[in-house]
C-alpha cells in the first residue's frame, strides 16, 4: 500500500511542477511607443551610396542625398558635389526602407581560402540599410526603382518619412505609396 501512495505522490508532485511552469508570465510595464510616432526630422543632406536604378546612371556611386524642399525634388550629388540626377517628388510613387544581411568582402575572401578560419568567416554578417524609391516620371516617360545605401536605421527611418511626407505618399503597412486618383 505504501508503494501506491508513494507513486501517487510522485505523480501529483510532477503534475504540480508542470502546472506551475505553464502559468502566464507577467509583462514588464514599459511605456510602449505609439505605432504612428513620427521619427526625428531628417537632415536635408545625408551621405548615401547610390546602388543603381535611374536611367542613364548605371554605376554605383558614393555621394550625398538631398531632400530639396525648395525645388520639390530628391537629388543625388557625387563626392565632388556635382548633381548627377534628381527625382521630382510628384514622380515618386512608392518608398520603403529595406535591411539586408550581407557578408563583407573580406569575410568572403577568407571563407574561400582553405584554412582553419574559413568556417568562422561564413558566419560573419553585417546589416545594410537601403532607402528604395519607385518613380514614374511623366515628362520623360521613364519609370523605375532606385535604392540608396544609408548608414544606420534611425537615419533610414527619418529620411524615408521625410521623403514620403514631401512626396504626399500614404503609409500602407511598412511602405509608403501614392494613392491612385
């Protein structure tokens, strides 16, 4: 009879531990950020790397991206401060921020050399942030998608919000789009 009682107590004890482990957890009472909070204002000029996409400018270039409110356009200048191209705000049909996880060139080289360091080099990744802009220019009848590589996430969010508000785009999920008439 004592073995049955011992077995019953053991089963009851095991069930109580399982039940205790399954209880709901308390959530920390941090003040949540509102979903529609505007990011801090973007500087009018930011360092960016043009990744291609504009007709007539196929090569990647490092320079500055300027939100030109006075002339109503987004301009890209090369490192010599020469304006390469501009996209009028009225031509922008969509914009979004994108983050890719890529392997740096040095890690790619090391991972292809047959050494002991090849395996850890496969695990090295960095995050790259892009401002992607879709445009449709009615004057030149040219449409396309271009992207600019920016330094950090906060800068990406503020430039994206600034461009979207100046171009009159509406937020739809994580992207900004121009509504059809």
